[in-house]
C-alpha cells in the first residue's frame, strides 16, 4: 500500500508546539504546596502574558545617546520592538502589563541586561522584544488549583526566596495544571512570532538562529495580579556584524517593520506560512535535528519559490547561486544526500547556504 503524503496544512501543524499534558492531581498539588507553606487560594483567570527577549542579530550599533525603541510589528495580541534600553522600555513604553506585575520578569531582565552589557563592554546591546497578551475566557480556579505563598520566606534568620525576584512581605499566587481541575485555554501565537523572527533574519541576512535570552509567561487574575504557572515542561555560531549608526539602525528597523506587514498579508497562504515556520530555529541541536531542518527548509523552498516568491527558474535544478556559495542544483543534490543518509554528518555550511538562499528570495519579495 502506497504511503499517503502529508498535506501542507498537516506539515505546517507539525511545526507548532504542542502544550504538555498535565500530570498532577488536585490532591497531589495540595500536598506539595501545603508542605511548602502555601494556602489554597481562589481566583478568576482572565489573561495571559508572555515576554520573549532575543538578540537583534548582526549589528554593531554605534550611538552617542539613548535610542528610542522601534516597533516592527503590532497586533491586538502581539507586539515586537527593537531597542537598546530594556529597563527604560519596559518601565515607560511597553503596553504589556507583564513587567509591571511580575517580580520574576523584572529581576531577570535587570540581571540579563547587566550580564550582556558586561560581556559586550564597549558595544551597545540591541534586543528584539516580542510581547504577547491575550484576554482569556474567564475561568474560576476554585477547586484547589491555586495557592498563595510568601515571595520570600525567612528561616533561621535567613531570607529564602520562594519566587525569583521575590520581595519580603509580599505574596504571590501559583496556578497548577491538573488532570482533574480547571485550566485556561491560552491562544497560540507561535506562527506570528515565527513570522516576526523570519522577517528579522531576512532583514539582517543571517542564516543562524536568533539567540533567545529570556522567555517568561504568566497568568493574570481579574483584579490584575501575577500568577505563576506550574505545569509540566516538556550552540553558538559566530558571524560578522554590520556597523550601524542611529540613522542606519532606524532605517533597518523601518524596513523590517514594512516587510513583516507585507508578510502578514500572505501568512494565510499555506506554503508561505510553512516556509516562515520552517525558518525558525530556537537553538542549535544535534545532527538529526539539523538533517530534519534541512529537509523541511528545502521542501518548503521547492514548493514556494516559483509560485509564491517569484523565482523564474527551476529551483530544483538551476546552476545558479542565489546567495552563499552553493547553486540551487547543489542544494538539491545535498538534499538527496541527506534524505538517503549518504553523508555521515550534515555539513552546517551547506545548511547555512540553504538558509541564505531562502533569506535572499524572501528579501527580494518583501524588502
């Protein structure tokens, strides 16, 4: 019997993260939080925040003063900005309440920013901040799914933080995902996030993953309180940077913002959505992951290049270098080598050339 090929929609769905299933019971979590000094707490969950901070890649930013943030994408649930002053942005310009209500986020942002500035010394770090806020269908957590605890516990005269960034005299709420209790349904914005990251990668012409510095989320109660989520939880490469002054930096972020807006109008096109999703790599992993990444990227390129990206030739067979050092034919031949395991290990330089080729074709269409 012939094996049925998966549709583009099925392949696209397979790239989306699947939330881990709850493994706790209400009885079990009560034992855990009561043993840690927590008390059952009833509340109504009405919102969800998520903040991700990435390195804005391939930039050697030269600035004599504080640079304003530049918004490159905005929608009711997602906003993305490029900026060089994290604490000022979150304190004065962010429309998201996450930073204001989360001691953990405030602590980790300050520590991360200080560490990166120390590492980069004379260079100005530039960040890509993607913030999500979703209004949720209100859900009552009244069966013991939530508890309230001290942010800092004092034992034998010593401060013992229970919450990262915890403050003495303050309390916080935790919500536990259980198999027999209530849990809010949080919308998945990953496709929009992937599209933004694809736009930045293409705009900055990088074949490498965009380094993620921080990723935090929390629930929000109907009275605006921070709720820590307790649920199951399921490589560096060097590259040159482009020197930019304030004008070049502003021009580049403006170009990326316009490109992302154009990309969003096409995100309902399955082949392009699949290509944008395939471009996203969270981090460098093992050889098997790189092989799968190469096959996904090549297949998406082969299906999208002509009809959707406007390439006029034969993307599978042309002896043309679009970007990098490998021709389209060489990239196809290497795809066959990967698929049939004719290579012992993947050549990451060829994977990078495939990324550069896709970046260039997307750049021609949207920039």
